[in-house]
C-alpha cells in the first residue's frame, strides 16, 4: 500500500506537478505517472494510488490547458479528436520534465508505468505507442484509443506489454464499446490485457480499484 503523506507540489519548466517519492530505499524503485482527465488537475488521481505499493515514486502533472477554476485539460475539446502528433508533442514535453526531475534527484529509472483516467488514459495510450522502450505497464481507466490513430500506430510496439483497462457499462461520456475496441486491438497486436468492467458510469468501480493493486504489484 502506498503511504499517504502529502505529495510535494513543485514547478518543472512552467508545469505544475505533485510528486510523492518512494518510501522504499531498495534498488527496485519504480516510477508511475498519474494522468488526470479533462477538467481535472494534479490532485485528481491520488485517491487511486491507495492500493499501489510503496516502491513507486508517484508523479502527477497538471495538464497545460486551463479550462476553469482549478480545471485543466491536455488539449482543447473539439468535434474532431486531436491527431497523434498533438499527443506526441504533449508526451515529449511531459517526459522531458519528468526526466529532468529524476536526473536532479539522481534516480536512474529504466521505464515508467502509467495510470490515466479518461483523457489521461488516451495520453497513456499515446505514451505507450510513442515511447515503447520507456513505458512499462499501463492502466487505462475510462479511456479509448482514437480510431483515427490506428493506421499510424506500430502494432508491434505493443507486443508483450501489459494493459489494465477499466470501464463502466453505463459510461455515457466514453461508451464501453470504445474501451473494448482498444482491448481487442491491443490483444490482436500481442499485448496482455486485463479488462475490468462494472455496472457504473464514467468512473472507477470498487472491484476495478482493487484490481489496480494486483496489476501494478
């Protein structure tokens, strides 16, 4: 279980983060990126880290586009979902900042695990696609892979990777069929997928919450 001391709020190259360093001094330390959804912020994902082990350093960025009071988004919301290149630009900016922080703290980490919710889950998929050598396990909660991206993705980059996909059958923001399409496509390309469905809306169910701890163990 992850310790519940207050994460540190810091600025890295103009972006706001909350970071909770691992309390485990062993060499098996890991890093997890916590990616909030549309109108969330750097505080939104911490409730989901309770089942996550203490050997993780947890890093939660605030998305760069302000949409309201304490509300942020990874990009503007338009009828057409943004291109993969839009997410590539965001992913590069994010990883550059995380890399700088880890280097400043003399942490040598081979790869990052990722947990994303909704729009943050789309960002998690983009990171896995664009940086297959740097991204480990991915939990995509109430998210999807945009169909307009599929022809641009290298399916082989997902081979052998592990994904935890959680979605509600009553989600009226992102229908569960989109999550199932993502799961099917990933499995067709050699990924290992754990799919957790529940009779809820656009949120994480209790049974899928418990599954997060097992997945990231």
